[in-house]
């Protein structure tokens, strides 16, 4: 239920117009444009500005927003730091490539903006922790874009597990699709209309290679592969259902890893594989990267039954089937992020933590990132979720990548 | 090629190949790595990544790999090769690779990748090299070096950083300011204090950032008073609102009373930047009489603030706070009442059922009623809540029943079924509809007989459609068709009204056995026209071929056009379902239907189903229909579809059919 409050309660004095949250978008690519209608549908959002390192995307986003409002007023900034400097902007939606997620969020928090950022919240575990520290440092409200927590099917599955309908959970199975490969390509001049320096951001500088830029999910520096990108949705669910939002598993290992042929492909991340983690209480999480896009799911297996959410269809199945009679009809699927956005808006006004506050997002991301490190070092790793260190010095040195100047705030 | 396969091949080479060959191979790989650019074979890169992983347990290998990577950093290696080497040295680099990395610091183009490696290099030499670079680099390279030293908390760099914090290059100055906060020595603290006093607009955020980090370090290091002094400075109104808000939250954490007095002070003041944050913090304050104090502030706030405070109070989960929230169910302002309703739902348990049920009686809008329903649905406590709800429904003085029924049905407890079944007898259509909908969702096979009785005893005519749907849902959960049939036929034996008989007759297709079909045949001869009508419609819905002959008879003999069409649709549906097993009998049935057709609309209907029969005789039948201009298009489509389906098994028939189409 939306909270309707006066401007003074927004914490921005008497100047906040019409109690609306004035929003800016950073990174206006495919994801941002897909979710744009969900933001524009909120009666208390004014989408006032956009930013993108690509001129074509910047223009398309401005045009779409101007068309919606029937005004030419949406401001467009090639450099997102200019957008953050706008004093009237209350919050930002960040849908850059994954390499930018944590850093852009930290820039925004320091600039006094509240944040909705797409998953994964970071690429390295330490920058995730830095984000967790940064938000309270500036009293910023942050929502990670793991919107399945606001989706009825996933809420139902959680409720059933938490009510003990499948007994004690011993295994959580998750599945994302097979990763792509990117063929070798030579570097080319940066195309007109690209601010490649900003696009690259905190990543160590490298020449412009179109395949690498378009295939950024499949390189360690920029994406870390499908199990990280999509897997964090499911590890987030696992954490939520198991009630481990402030901690995490203690052991990680991988198997069945299939990597790109380096003779043919420049992409680095796995094509397929099995990533396992174990919690201190013995619960095992298994993340499969295999099969097709539509085959993704999460299944909770207990000693008295199981329950599964099919991510493509939002269909819930269970054993015993009587569990399903408890499901209410209605509710939108994960593709509609409106409820998740609504949660952010309510929290912006109340200054209370969101459903997917930074610690939640960080813990979910820590799991997939630990799996990555285990795969890259090809060894089982023990993890201390309190100190956030591995039992392996080299693995600990992979917790952090020094960001490139000037694209960092911490 | 898989990397693990590559790894296996590499291991094999080490075992069986002469050393000189392996050395040559290694040398070639290193050379290829040194000259790597995008577009080239990435095998050398993947090989060195694998070697780095293997080096974790192998000191000798580690030294040799580091030496190779070190060689990449020197000489004429490409930038991309150096970048790769720095990434790997970030994982395994030691003091051995520092000189080469220090050399890269001198060039702005490579300073960043050098810092990538040095930031993770634990050797003192790495810090020495970075400190030396403070005096030799400028611009972004210098900013990068400063950042790395800050991350490494290098106390020996403080003196230089203090000077750099006043550099004319804003990026450099800000980097140094933040680094001073991270390092947090007394000298760094003095420098940051001076910078705060300077109030330089360009450095404002950097100074705040550095000061906050310094305060965090001081608080973590057992100096909360010094930390609080810094936060208190940053709380002053001249600093940006987000800095003030962050400082306020930090002070709450440092306050001995957990921030209780500070929050009350803000609530009683006019600082709009802090008030929502103060209210949000209330749920976590643990003082003995804190709830009492915070609740006492409620009347002093404006409604929007009251709504926020109600939510925070509810999360305190103590009786005093809960009583204060409950009292707001009677608040004059609607937004406060809605906040109280929502907060009780999220935080309450079975004890809240009578409280929210009473609120139903005084709800001032549909929105409020819906909010109470949502809250009752959300209450934690499982069956305890369900029992409390059923008890509430039995309480005649408890107010409106309908919302409670909605909630019971939504919560999905099997405990609700007896209550819902009882309410199906309500003469109020809304109540009966909701009750039947709930029964349809929740009742199990063992309650099918009771559900049928409820349908037979329906007292609200407007709820009949919902009742029939719901009972059909429940019957479908009875696994044994004979049992389903027995339940419905038994009820047909004792129901009195025609309406009830009609409803039961319409359930017979759900039963689907021979006895049910016989009962349907009897109903088709019933004295009541309405029952006969219901039986005819039920016959058209029969699930299997057992009804074929009865439907054919109806199709051929009835003088009621609506019944004839119903029968034809039923027949076409049944025939279509047999398409998976086409045979001569099925084709004969299609022929029978076409022969009995009275219009082209009838024929089109049959052709639509016939098109799915992959059988050469079906193909002939469809071809025969090509001569009829009124159904020409449908016949052509059927011929094409059947010809496609049989072309593998009956190529000649399929080819002839296509030729016939082309001729025409």
C-alpha cells in the first residue's frame, strides 16, 4: 500500500514538488527500457533525467520519456556525474552493465540520491561490502533489483517452506541457462557517439573490441558469466527462504565446468558447470548453469516434499500437491517490477530498509562470486561469512579489484 | 576445447615429453602471451590462468609463473599482455614483481594496471613503490596511486597525503582527503579537521567523506567520543542533507541510550531532513520505557509523520507499542488508520484477529475494508490465526462476515472448509459466492459429498454458477470416477427442486462413468424442461466416446436447432480428440457427420476437426469436399494439412492430393 505523505516528510524540506520522487536513470540500455513502463506507471514518480555513455541510447531514452509525459523536459547527460549533481533529483535507477553497479551506486549515495540498482549489486565481494558500508554512511535508501522478492510466486514458495510444508529443507536447486561464447575480434576505433572511457568505468583500461563490449557478461572484469548475472536472483531467493540474509554458506566448490575454446573464443566465463555451496547447518545449494534460457528454476527440497518455481512461466509446482491449494490467485510475475519499485518508493519516504537492502544484495552476490573464485582457482574453498575471508590467500586476493581512476569513490 | 581438457593435456605433456620440448613449448607460450592483442588465439592467457590456479599449492611453480609474468611487464610486450600480467599478479604477486610494476607507475597509461597488481600485493615493497610514485606522478595516475595507498591504509604516506589534500588538482586533492580518512592517524585527523574548517566548496564532499571514514575508524578503534565529535560537526546545518542524515544515524549508534533522547529531540523539533530517519530508527531502540516515550510523541506529529511512527512502533513488538498502534485504528486521519491496519497485519499474530475484525465493523471506506482483509490474510501464526478467524465467524456479534470469509479462503487453510461449507447455505448471494469459491479452492476429495450437498441445498440463486464451478473443482479431486458418480447420483435421488437437479445433472460429465451416463439419459427424459435442457447440454460436454451414439441420435433426430448444433459440436470435439489414433472407424464417423450436415457451417465445423486426422482415407474424404464451393477454402486447408501429415507414410496419396489442389 503506498504511503501518502506531505513533502516535509520526504526529508527534503518544503521544496519537494507534489510529493513526487524525482528520478534519474543511469544506463539506459535494454534493461532500462524494458522496465521503464513500470517506473512511468508509478503516479508518484517523475522520471526527469537520463544518462548513458552511448549517444543513441541516451536519445532513445529521452525520447521515450518525453513521449510519455508529452513534454520535452527530460534532461539527458552523457556523463552520469552531471545527472547526480542535479539537486532536484531524489533517486536514481541504475541499469548499467554489471561492472558499474556498485560504483555508480556509491557515487549516487554520496551525491545524496536514493537508489534502485539492477543485480548483481557488485562484481567483487569487497566492493559489495563497500556499498553496504556506504549507504548508511550517507543515509541512502537502496533497493537491489532482485525483484523476485516482490513476486507472488516466489513469495508463496517462501511462505510454504517457512511454514514447514516440505519439512526440513536440505537442498536448494537452482538453474540458469548455458553461457554464450564470444569469438575473437580485433580492436577497432571507438565508434562515434560512445564515451568508451565512461562505459568502461572502473575496469582496467583495454582497447575497444565490439564483441567484448556487446558480450560483456562473458568476461571476468565486466560480467563474470551467467551464473553470476542471473544466478544472484536465485541465491537471493535461497538466502531469503533459508533466513540467512545476514550471513551465507561456508563452503564452495564447482564441477563439470566447460570453458570456451581459447583458440576460437575470447570470452572467459564458463559455458556450463555445477556450482555448489554448503551452509553451516548442512543445507546444500546447487546452481546449475546448463540447458536453455527457458529452463531456469529454483527448487527447495525438504525431507517431506519439494516446491519449485519455474522462472520462465512463474508456475509453481510442489509435492505434495496439496501445498498448491494454498496459493492465492493473482499477483504479477517477475517481469513486472512495479511492486519492487513501490517498495523502494515507500522506503524513500519512510527512510526504512527496503526488501532488498544492500546487505541482502551483497550476501546473495557473495555466493555467486565465491562460486566464481572457486571455479577460477579450481579448488574447494572454505568461507568465513563473518570476517568475509576464504581459507586461501590467493582466493582472498580475488575479493577485490582496484578500480580505475577517476571512476571510483571509495 | 575445455580448459580442464587443456589442463589434462598440459599435465600429460609434463609427464611424458622430454624437458627440452616442454621448455620450448613454455617459452613459445610466454612469447605468444607477450605479444597478445585482441583477435589473437587466447590459449596463452588461459594457460597462465591455469598455472596461477595450480601455483596456489606449489611454491616453485608460483615463483616461475611470477617470473614469467614479470618478463611480460618489461620490454616490448603489448599493453594487453601487460594488463593480463597485472591481473594475474594481483593474485600471486610478491615483492619480486614490484620493481617492474613500479616502472609501470611512471606512465599514466599503465599506472592503473600497475595499481591493480600493487593494491593486492602484500609485500612492504609494494607500499614503498607506491609512496615513491606520490612524488613522481601527476593527474589520474597520481589519484590512482593515492587511492591504492588509502585502501592499503599506509600510515607512512600520511605526511605526503596531507600536502596532496591541498593540491590544485581537485581529483588529486579529493583522493588524498578520502585516503586520510581511511588511514586515520592522528595527523590525518588533524588535517581533516583543518579541511573541515576551511569549508572549501570544491572539496566539500571529499572532506565529508574522509571525515566520516575517519570517524568510523575512531569508533571502531575504541574512541567513540572523538568519533561523535566529528559526526556532531557534520550534523550542522551547513553540510549536505545526506551527510547530516548519515551523521545522525552514526550518532544514534554511538549514543549510550541507543539514541533514544536524540530521536525524541528530533521528533519534537522541526528538522525535516532528519525526522523521517529518526522515526525509522525507532524500531531498533531498546530502552526500557522507549515505546512509552515514542508513543507519547504521536499526538505532536502531523498525520503523515504519525503514519510513519505507527509503522516503526509496530515493529518494536512490545505490548506498549502495540497498544499505541491499535489505538490508531480509530485515528481521525485515514492515512494513519491505514498505516495502523497495515502495521498490525505485518507484525501481528492470532491475537490481532478480534482487533482487526472489530475494525471491520467501523471501516470508513472500501479501501479500509480491503486493507483489513489484506492484514488479516498476512497475519503470522498459521493455524492459530485460522482458528481465531473461524471463532470470529461463529461469533454472531462480531460484525460483517464476508470479509472474514474472504480472508479464510485466501489463507488457504483446510481448517476453513467446514466453516465455508456452512456459509454456502447463506441466503445472501455475496456470502454464498465467497463461501463456494473458498470450498472450490480448499476442499479435498473427502469433502466432495458435503460440497455436493451444499450445492443441492443452495439458497442464494445468484450464487449458482459459482457453486457449480466450485463443486466441479472439488469432484475433480476424487480420483475414482465411480466414487464421483455415486456421490452425484445419490444426490439426484433425493433432491427436490428442478434447479438443484439441473446443477447435479451438469456435474455428470465430471463423473464420466457408465452409471453417470445412464443417469444423464434418464435426465434427458425428465418431466421438467429445464432438467432436459441441462441434460442435453451436459451430454454435449461428455468427456469420451461413450456418448457418441446418444449424441448422434440427438444430432439426427432432434427438431430443436440449438440442440442439434450442441450435439454436432460435442461430436466434432470427440472426433477431434480421436485424431491422435486415426483409423477407419474414425473416418467413418467423420463421413457420418458430413452426411448429416444441414448447412455449410456444419460442414466447416467438421472439416476443421477432420484436418487433424492423419489418415489417407481422411484425406480422400477431405478431397471429396473440394467440390463444394461453400466449403472450398476449409476443404483445401484440410487437404493440405492431412497431406503434410501423411506424406512420410503415404507419399503417393499426399502427392496426388497436392496435384489436385494445384490443378484447381
